[in-house]
């Protein structure tokens, strides 16, 4: 047996058990160089402030990143997140590990960080299916779902819409029909986790090594659903307020959980704010019919306000286009344009800082050479 064949055989033996955590041929191909260097592979299942919980072939272990990895990261998005596969050095005597590299991500769900700072925040990585969860009580909001869809469709994962708490809704079919106008063919499931209604329909998404992420606002029932899938009360559940159906965060950390059927679920804290980040393709796919109408306008730069022969305004007049959906389209479009300007300014500032740093190093090197003569 050749060295290369022996190497592949050892990889298969050592990491076969990691397949239940999502390991596959894609990661094997990108891991070979680290295998040769004696690194172990693991998947991040929980992120703390300074440490990560990582599942390896030898079991679960706490890990921290190297100073080099942290130093070379241009932003927080370049550091490990829950769902990432990483190459790490096991320190068996200390019962911990050090993360040296992140394997390429097959998919990622990202948003802009909160506040004025222009930076990408990766919510989860290597996700196969995204459950976009919204409840059928006062949380029901098709406009918010359009925002989730734009990000999900750009993530590389397959989106699925979950409408929860059917027991609290008297017009479930009408709500489903309303969501169908937004979903553009994306699967929709109406469920009640407490009573178990509709959960059998979700079995098609769970199988060994497949990762499902649950994304939605606080109080929509993500933790209740996970407890039902686990068959035990593992995730803390907090009741929503009666007067406005708003919930507090039951989940404090993003966590990757292995289910009894072999599937994986990534639980996330509820999101009160979901700012867009680099979702141009997802945005176009979410508002596909509006983009198609816009292409039929007489003027290429039509703003769809007062220009003549505007196909979008004609659709609004004929009531074939929902005015609220169009307003949300314009709002998100302006948000993306503003973000693009901020990103350009940020890139220019980084370039200037890099040139200043290089110039300073060159000057110091020149001064050192002169002093040594």
C-alpha cells in the first residue's frame, strides 16, 4: 500500500465516527495537508468568549485559537464559529487543544454586526438546511421573513419556513397562503411543538451528518422544538409576554446539538436585529418578480416612483404587486447600497493603513541598515 493510500485509510478509520457530526469527502479533501502535519480535525459545537468546545475523533475537548490565527484575521468572520471544522493540535496532558486553522466553509449564515460598525458576523457555518422560524401569533411578519430569506438564499444552505404555535392561531391556512406569496416556492411547514402536530413532516430534513440551523426571533419556539426533537427538556424555555407576544432569549449561546436520529441542529439566540451583509443574489432571488418587472421599465435607471412607462408602478396600480412588499424591497435595496458604500470606505481605509504600515517598516529597515554601516 502506498503512503498516500495508507494516509487515506487512516483518515477514514480515525474520522469515520465524525461523520455523524457532518464530516464528509469535502472536508477530507481540504484536511489532507493538515493530516500530514499531525493535526487533528474537529467541529466547533459551542463558542465561549475565549474558548471553543470542539468535537474530535477522541471526544469533546476545549480549545483556544493560536495568536497567529487571531492576528491574521482581518475581521471576526475569519475566526472560528459554531459549525466550523478546524485543524487543531491536541494537548493531551493538559486536556485541551489549540486551533491552528479553519477548513473552508461549505455554507455560512452571516449578517452585519450590530450598531454602526461595518463588519460581518457569521452566525453559523456548514449548514445544510436553514429553518426560518416564525410563530403564528403576534410575531407573524412576512416583511421580516423576506429579510431572513434574502440572507438564507445567499448562505449556500437550503431555506425552509417553519410556522410555529398553530394551537394559538385560528386562521392557519390564511397565514400559510400569505407566506406562500413571499416564499416563492420554498417549503412551508405549520407545526405545534407542544402537541407534536406537523413534526413528522420535518423528518425528511434530518439524517446522519446533516446540519439544520434554527433562526428566528425570541419566543418563536426554537428551544421547544429542539426539546421535542431530543425527547428531553435540554434547552431552557421561557414563556413570551402575554401583552405583546415578545420573548426573552432562552438560548444564550449558539450551540450545535447531536440528535438521537443522527442529525444535527444548530440552536441560535433570538434575533431582534438582522442587518443585511453581502446578500445581493439572495435579495434578487427573494424579490424575483419585482426584479423581473424592473427589467421591463422603459428607463434602465428607473426609480419606480414617477417615471413614465414604469412596469413596477403599473403592477402596483393593477394590484398585482403588494405595496408593502414593494416598500420593503425599496428599504432593503437602500440598505444594501448604503452598506456597499460603507464597505468601499472600509476597504480604502484598510489599504491606507496597510501602506502606512509597510512604509513605516521600510523606513525602519532602511534606518537600521544605515546605522549598521
